[in-house]
C-alpha cells in the first residue's frame, strides 16, 4: 500500500474535517496496530475507546464473519434474531427495561432526548421540555446533540439551533440546583467527561444530582457512550456511584468496532414511545448486533471486568509516578479511561507525536490532556512499556 497515494486521494476528495496523524494502518493483532510501512504500534487509543477487545479477537471476528454470511441488513420491517437476543442480554443484565438500537453515540443521545420529551408529552406536561446539560460536555454532532454539548465551537456555526438546552458548570451541584427551573424535564450528564479531558463527576456531585432529580421528578440521562461497556472497570460507570439513571446511552465499545448505538430506559419512561415515534433504517441490524453479542459475552465475565479494574489501577499508578515532572498537572480517570493533563508549557500534540515515533498511540483530549483509552485487553507489560516511554520523553523535555 502506498501511503503517499492514500494521503493525496484523501486531500483531494474528502471533506477537510480531520487533522489526521501522518499515518495509515493496514491491520491489527491483539493490542497492536501495523502501518503501511509495517511499523508496529501499541494502541492506547482503541479507535477512541471503541475497539474494546483489540484487533482480530477470534470470537468477535467469527461472529461478524458468520453473520455476514447469513444476513447483514434486513431493516426494522421484520423481526431479527441477533437484535432481539442483544436486547434481552442488555436488559436482563441491567436495571433497565427496554432498549432501542441506533448506529452511533450521537444517535443514541438524540433518541434519549426525544424519549425524555415524549415522556412529558404523554404525561400531558409538554412544557417540561428543557434538558439541562453541563459546560464542557460532549454528546455528539447532530444538531440536537451538538446543542446539548456544552462547547460553543461545536454548535455556534450551525445556528439556528434547537431550543430547550441549558448548560451549567460540571461538578457544581449548587449551580445545577439553581438552574432546575420548572421547564426542566431532564438532566443529561457524562459520568466522566471524556472529550473535554477525562474529568470525573465527583461522587458527591452525581449522588446529589441523582437525589435531586428523584425528588423533583426530573429524569436523569447519563451519556455512557464512552464510559459504558466495562471501560471504567464496571459494566456501567454509574455503578461506581450506586445510582440508577432513568436513561443511559451506549455506543463506542458496544460492538467492538462495528457501528452501533443503544438507548436504554427504565420504568415509565421506557414506555414513552409509541409506534412510529422514532426509527432507524440501519439501527439494530443483524451484523452490528451479532458483534455486540460477542462483546457482551466477554463483558459479562466478572474476571474480565475485574482485570479491567486492576489494569486501570496499574495505568493510574504508572501515570502518577510521572507527576514528579512539574509540567504534569493532573492525572484523572477510572478503569481504563485515564487522562494526564500537561501544563501549558508542554503541548500534548507534541508528546503524542513523539510517542507515535516510538511506537505508542495515545489520543488527545481537551485541557491539553493525553487520553489513554486502550483496548480492555491491554496487558500490564504494555502499560509499563508505554509509561516507561512516556517517562523518557518527559525526562528529555526541557521546560
Ligand atoms: C464519542 C461520544 C459521543 C458521540 O458518539 P458518535 O458515535 O461519534 O456519534 C457522544 N457522547 C460521548 C460521551 C462520546 O464520548
């Protein structure tokens, strides 16, 4: 494969949307990726927290290949066995009572917003339409979800925007309580803000928000598109907080790399949609659902989840050791979702570039942060090797 040719093609024909690294991968195996020059990389990005079982994981490859032989797509005009099996698997293992499948995180959130609004319409109080979101949140790129996103850069150029979204500072319970006017029907939060720098909701904050929502009869929507599917060392991140959201959304890791989104709801809100209220041509297609069933099998193994927790702790410990460098401003996260924030003197993009040269892929996030979201199968040796390399780069950084 000719890298320069691929790059030229893309520059000419693709919309200039992404500031891509100068690299193109041809294949992967386990937690490693290989580029067009045959160079090997240990992957701490996992396609942005998507490839939770790494590359070429046999049960996932087998599930996709054998489903592709049978049926890839059938539409929602007909019943579909992988879809109904996945729905059962997700619901029976959770506090939720119904699920709807789509194709991405944004779509899963879009569905959550529509579900919340329909809940109040059905109850006869349609003016409870407002969704309270957090500053610096990220919920997707559709018009409603980029408006829900608490970062103007994602929505301002696309005005006029949908109405009924407000934003309050994250981890500030008093501000949220003040903003909970009578027209607010739902609070929508990420338990860990991923895109804006791996910022965890404090325990007290989320527990207080949950209690307030319950007391006021306001729905709590948790966007677990990035934190779900075992990423934080629990199946759902909200389990760390002992709370029960009304609606939760999943996507990234759910089918190990095949596009899928899921919106799960419990209680009365789960019964809010009627025939025709929402829909999706591709959503819940047999291929994506067969892949998600293979992932779910692994995620349902308590030993596997326990290992995510211990590997995550090791990653945290290794990153904490780097706090001896004064320009390491903070280390945050849960499980295998970690962020290392740098002071303004050191640019995260430069560190990421140098790590790539050394064969380690790390992602960026807001607040000049390095984001570590490896496959959940990442080994202790790979974690140690990555941290050692990062330490060498830091040791050679003169500030
Ligand atoms: C990635 C992400 C989204 C958007 O998912 P897409 O699949 O890109 O639409 C939404 N919310 C959170 C928390 C995310 O991390």
